[in-house]
C-alpha cells in the first residue's frame, strides 16, 4: 500500500500503486490489467471485514 489516509468523517482512503512492470509496452499493459483483479477483490474483502465483520474469504476461493 502506498498511502492510507483517515478522514475526519471516519472514512479511509487507500491508494495502491503497482509499478515496475517489465517487457514491451503491450506486455506492460497486459500485466497491469491482469494485476488489478486481485487488488480489487482483496480491498473489497478488507472493506467488508473492517466495516461489517463479514469474512468473504476471497483469497481462499482463488487459490
């Protein structure tokens, strides 16, 4: 995680940066697009757990 900011309204803003992909321009784009799905699932699961106490187990489901 690159940045976590706690706001006055008790919300949280998280910034994730995944960089340094190798390969040609097209390969870098493909790797970047492929990597976003995992981030989205884990962040959504973390949000559900932190805000509602629900354990989605998305990582276990993907393994």
